[in-house]
């Protein structure tokens, strides 16, 4: 079997994802909200797992004081200390926070469905419209919500269990504890990656084929178990693209910022405090816009790539690059 088949498949996959993300910039707004769902960024589970463990381990003191795990606990304490009507103020604060959280979660989940819908339509040669995509995403809200919630719950449990083992390791510092932590870290990280990829496939099944939650999960898990090697290759491929685009963006910002840095230094040397403040503020806003645009673009790109991959896996059945490499090597060795 020719080794040229696999690169063609990957080029087609990346070209489709790039076309969806670059030519349909209205999807970047949806990508901004979908970014917070972590949808499509499966590689972050593995490559950022230890960092999250390091941040989570000190919080294991919740066994003694669970109050401080409550988001906004410092704000609630401040309300009781400062407000003359703490109960009323707290009620208003909780109401406003609940409304904001509900709207944000709705936008986040609907954005995932809308991007999948748009990527599917573009892949079939159709145009995509913002309002239609949002409407179709909203129609699948509850199924996507419960799917993403269950996926995040599994990842959270894996993180807590592994973090507990890390706490034991820190306390005991024994060889057995080290081996047990390493083993649990590998097992639970692999489980989190598997569940995340299967959830991505299930979400595509829900949006594209209007499947119910349980059949969609079964289809997603079945697709992953049958194509786990190719799925992991895709994780690494998308990670490489993410890093490459990030480096290009950083290089572009550094080159384009040369006049800005010159003006900032000149203003500082001349003692123009107002100009320095204005330039600093403008630079911060521009940098924030670049970061948001980059994150939104990459989210749309990755969701589009996973959508196309799932459709290819369920229709054309491409094989993993390592399997093709093994076939190519065996055929060459047999000559």
C-alpha cells in the first residue's frame, strides 16, 4: 500500500478545517464561547494534566474545610462583612450569578453545536449562516449539555483521584507511593482522553445525525475503540498545528510591534506620561484581541477537524498512519 495515501487524508482533513475556520470568520464568535467548553482540545487533557494536578493538590484540604472550594466564597464572605443587608445582598448576588452562569453555559453549549453544524454543511458543499447554525445548535442543547457535563464529571473524578494519590505521595515520599501515583496518573489520564474523544464523536453524532444521547454515546465510544490509534494521531496532529499557528502568531506580533515599542520607548524617554499610558492601554487591548482571535480560530479549526474525521471514520474508514507505515514497511521488506 502506498505511503502517499495517508498524507492525502490528513491534508484533506486539515484543509477542510482551515477552510471552515478561515473563510467563515463569523464562527469565531461561537469559537470564543466553545473554547470554554474545552471541546476539541483533547490534547490539553494529557499535556496539562500535571499542571492541573499541581494546582489541585493543595485544595485537598477541602476534607477539613469544604467551604473554600465554593466558587466566589471570598466574595460571599466580603458581602457579610461589608453590606448592611447581607442576606438581601447575598440573594441578589446569587441570583445575578446564576442568571449569568445559565446564559454563559447556554452560549457555550449552543456554540459547540453551531460550529459542528457549520462544519458539516461546509463539508457537504453548502453555505453556512450564523443564525441558522445557532438555531440548530440550540435545538440540540440539552443532549449536548448532558454529554459535556458527563464528560467533565469523568475528567474531574479522574483528576481528584489522581490528585489524592499525589497528596499521599507528598506525605509518604516512598517508592510504593511513587509507583502507585505514576500508575494511577497514566490510567486515569488515558481514561480521560478516551472519554473526551468519544464525547467529541458523540456530539457530532447528536448534531449531524440527530441521535439520542445514549445511542450517540454508544456510537462515539464504538468509533473510538475501533479507531483509537488514528484518533490519538489526530490529537498529536492538531496539537502540532496549534503550536505552529501559535508560533506564527507570536512572530507576527513581535514583528508588527516594533514601531509600537519604538513609540513607547520614545514617549518614556521624553517623559510623556499621557502618551505612555495611552500606548500601554492600546497595546494591552490589541494583545487581548489577538489572544481571543487566536483561541477562537483554533477552537473552530479543531471542532471542524473532529467533525470531518468522525464522518470519514463512519463512512470511508481511513486507517491510522502507523498501520499504513507498517504495511508499507512489510511490503518493502518482502521485495
